[in-house]
C-alpha cells in the first residue's frame, strides 16, 4: 500500500468545509533519502541534547536534602525510564516518518491535537528562554573580562537569534553542529569536575560518605530528574523520523527497528545526565552554589582568564546544543501544525524563540526541582495516552493517509477526541496531589481511562479499523518509508 494524500478533490473540499489545514512540507512523512542520521550521529545528537545545565542545577539544589548517592540513583532511575519511553515513542518516527504534531491527531483529533501540542510546547519554550539566559550570562561574563562592558539583555537577544538561525537551517545542520559541540562539552565538563574536586580536596570516598538531611523524598527526586527530558518522550519521533534504518529492519521485529534508537537514547541521555548531575552536586557540596557560571568563576578564578573563558564557552555550547534540538525544533513543528499552509520552519522558530524569552524563566531559577516535577505531572498523562493508543489499541498500526485528511477517521466529536481529554485530567490532577509518584500515577491513570473509553465508547461511534479489525501486519506498514505526498 502506497501511502498518499490527495492534492485536490475531496481533500480540498474537506479542508474548505472544516477550515482545517493538515499538511505542509515540514509535516509530511520523511522519505528514505531524507533519513540521513546514522546510529553514531544519533548518539552524538543525544549527547548534545543532554549536556545542559538544568541537570547541573537540579543536582546542586537536591543537595543536601538527599545524599550524593541518592541524587545519582534518582538520576539513573528517572532517566532510564525516560530513555525507554523515548525509544517506545520513537518507533512511530522510524516506521511512519511522521512528527509528533501529526501523530497526536490519532489520539486527540484534528483540532484536539492542539491541546497536547500546546502543553508540550510551553515547557520547551520555557527551557529555551532559561538556557538562552544561561548562555548569555556566560557570554556577558566573557565580554566583561575582555572589554569591561556588560549588557546581558542584548546578549540574550543576540544568542537567541543565533540559535534560531541554526535551527531554521534544518535537522541536518543541527546534527552537524552536535558533532562539534558534544565532544567539546564532555571534555570541558570532565575537566571542570576534576578542578572542583582538586581545589576543594574532595575525594569519591568522602563525597559518598555524606548523608542527606531529608526534606525531599526519593520519589519526588525521581519525578524531578525526569522533568528535564520527559518533554522529549512525547516528540521522540521528531528525531527518529530522520534516523537511517534499513527497510527490512523497519518491517522486522520491534528490536530490529529500534536498536539504534535505544542505544542513542540510553547511552547519550543517561551517561551525560549522570555526569552533569554529579558535577552539579559536587559544586553544591564544595561551594553551596547552584549557579554553574558563578561556580566556574569561584573555582577557576579570574587570575586564570584563559581557562575561565574556555569554561564559559563550554556553557554557551551546552545551552546552544540543547536548545536547538530539544526545544526549538519540537516547538516549531507544533506551531507549524496550527497553520500548516501559512507558517514554515523559519517563521515558527522565530515565534517560539520570542515567546520563550518573553516568559523570562530565569526569574524562577531558584525553584528548579519543583518546576521539573510539575512538568513531569503536566506531560506524563499524554505519554500514557500515546503509549496506550499506539501499542495497546492500534498495535503499532497507523492509517497515515487519514492523519492528513480533514474529515477523516480521526475527526471524532467535532474534531476532538473526548476519550483523550477525559483521560488527561485525572492523571494530571492526581500527579499534582501525589508528587512522589507523579509520573507513575499520571501515566497509569491516563492509560487505564483511555483504553476502555476508546475501545468501548469512541470506536463504536467513530470506526478505527486499526483497533477493531484484524489486519495482516504488512498491509498498513508496507512502503511507509516511500510516501508519495
């Protein structure tokens, strides 16, 4: 079956009738020749995404409530869960080449899709503004050292513009940048770690002998550790749709299709976050300061300006590499999905960056663990709904044609799926009420409500062949990598 979308006729009449536009060149499935990221390139991409300062700050702010060993354990557990979710949801991009903004139509409906899209976009724009501020802070420190002049606001704007330009150049440009940034960031991070430990005479034995003072539970810390990248679990397909995977692997077992994706997600994400969480908590122990730039100035000292500038460049690269991949690209696709025929990637990226800076997230920097926990509660129900829809109900089968057809099978009730809305709210509310187990509760409740609501209510009114009919595997998946759209 060759997946295609009509360029006129009934498609246009449905669009005109409903006022819904569903396709653009940035939203259509990727073709084989567009899948240019190798497994190694995907690993480097995820290292570049993961080496940011949110984990550094969270590691510092979780201390001394938790011990160093507990902080690292929560980082490992939380981000292992995230890596698994990234791989599970990334299967959609590998098999069908579609972005999150398109797939979520199957769960929420053609108009309802904008609800989870906005929920996903808000944290991304928040992090873009926050990380841009951190990078501009570093640039401002360098400028003060070299010229004596300071203008943080100007540098926030200029640094934001540079990131917008890089993102607007497309995924291939982003991937190439990560090849440069990722190893540089890792090397400087390790050097900084040894410098802090040496200057403050810290050893692994005395670090791990420190006990936590209490006040934060392990469950809360796990939810907080997940908050930085649970956002990416929703739109993992935005990246895997560009991953090189052999056709026979796509049509083979789940592991054959997703082996490279899992290695990139698990090694790239977990190893990087453990390293930077460790650097952060070491900084918290040594200096009592969560701000990485102030820690660098305090540790390296202005008497060694060249080394300090190198460390500050590390800060800039870390924010840059994370922002373009984890925050601007996903949000840009979401914005495009609002007006597919009127907005392109460049315009969408500019809009996302402006909103992110206007949010001024640096005003909330003292409360990072709480913010991360809230983001987990906000997004976990959507992950639960997506997992249930794709794996438990549709069993990895999608009618891609209908995702782009206004008035198609995903119109539900006035183009909104009531089952998804009813599933989201209790999961989110319960996660806020019980933050120690926020992700598990939100994920499980949303999935448990969504499954029967879809199978025994919605599907009876709005037929979903992938759910109700027994279809041989190849009938839907065949040739999904060679769409003619």
